[in-house]
C-alpha cells in the first residue's frame, strides 16, 4: 500500500479538544479546587500515553530534544507540555506523483483507478529533450522513511525536497536524450539514471529516505502535436516494414544465387577436368600409335585405316556397291545384322 502524504503526528485529540469536552461536562457545576484538581488529573492521564500503529514509528521529544523512538504498541510519556510524540509511517511505501494525481484507488475487481491529469499539473511534466522537442513525462517516486529522526529534523520540508530534487533530476535526464529515445527505448534507462541521481542527492542531504523505485508512468508528446507525431510513427513503421520485407527477400535470393553460382563453378571445374583428362588420354594414345608406326609404318597405317572404316561403316544402315563399268544388273549386299544376303537388280 502506498501513500502520498504521510502524517507527522498521531490521530489523538488535541489538548484543546480535551479541555472543551471537560468544560462542557462541568458547565452545570460551579468551579472550585476540586474541579481544577480533577481537570488537572484528567489532562495528565490523557496526555501520558500514546499508541503507535503497526506501520509506524514514534519519535518522543522532551522540550524539543529527541529522547527515544517507540515501536508499535502502547507507550507512556510525560504529560503534555513536557514530551510530545510524532508518528511516522516507516513501514509503508510512500510516493510522490508528477504530472498527475490519483483521484481514487479502486478496490472493486474490474474497476480502474481514476487519475487526474488536468493542465494544472503540466508544469511538472512538460520537458524539453536534447533535440529541442517538448514531451509530456508523467512519473512516480516511491520511497521509505529509513531514518525517522533525520526525516523529521535534518531537512525543513522533506516531502517538498523530494519533489524538487526529483523534478530537477528528471528534467536533466530527459534533456540529455533525444525525444524519440525517451518515447520508445530509453524509458528504462531514464528511470534508472534518475533513481540513482535522486538517491545520491537525498543521501547527501541526510534526509533519511531510501528510494524504492522511480517509474515513468506515461510518456507522450503534447496534445497539440500528437497527430503529427502519430504520422511520423506510422511513417517509421512503414519504413521498418519495407526494410524487413527487403531483408527477407535478400535472405531468400542471396543464398539461392550463391547456390547457383557454386553449381556453375562445380560444373565448369568438372568439365575442365574432363577435357584435360581426355586430352591427356588422346595424347598418350597418339604417342603409343606413333611408337608403333615408327616400327611398322605399313602395318600401322593399314590397321588405322581398317579401324576408321569399321567405325564409319558400323554406323550406316545400308550399303550400295555400284560398279561404273558394269552395264547389267549389279548385286546388292544389305548390311543389316538381322537380314539375309539377297540380290536385287537395279538399273544403274
């Protein structure tokens, strides 16, 4: 549970209230020593005890000097005028709000907490960024009272000191960054930097305060420029979308092109290796034939001729032998492997 403003005193009736009640009770009676004595006894007894709640710590002062602290429970002290007690909520998390105020905290499920963001609080939240843009920064500072004596007496107005310090530090942290950075990715960094700096200053002041968190609630451009800001954001989103599509296509086409290039290179290398091996084989064959030709030219030449004719004739489907000197019918010898030799006359 968090509270913004903490009590500096107990909820007991004041001495004036007690005296008024006593006076009303004894208005029907005439004054006298007995009445004065009774009133004195009541006042002494009424102001000689106090109760510290479970979330509080009591600071007892005697004629203004701090004498002791009191834990939760029932305690006694010297009567009013000699000792007084100040109660501080040291076990609760307190908070300060900037740029807005909490109107009502909802305790009903489904019902939202209501906030007041009127223009009266814009002086706290409107800030100038490093690129000379104005943005509306709403944030909260949550803290605990770590040392109640220092909290009460070291600083004149600790709550106002926390607010002034927080606002000054936050303005500096926002002013050192670009507006787009604060609006998007830099919010956590701004809050962390502000928390460390605020805590350092409050520790230097010996304020007795320990920060729990500094959190940016809402960071938006001013209402007058929101339409233009939204258009800029849409343009940036379109830009990012286009870049992502182009990157996706590049990731798809580049590996494909690399694969085709690798395949072409592999095929070319294979073809080159085949041609080299074939050329080397033909050169070796030629050298072998040359050696045989040098030993027996006639035989080698005839063998080469017969091998060439065998290869040539084996690819033919039919063979016609014509003798130009023959005037009559000439024999025709078919060369098909499945056919039988036959003769057929044909006029030359």
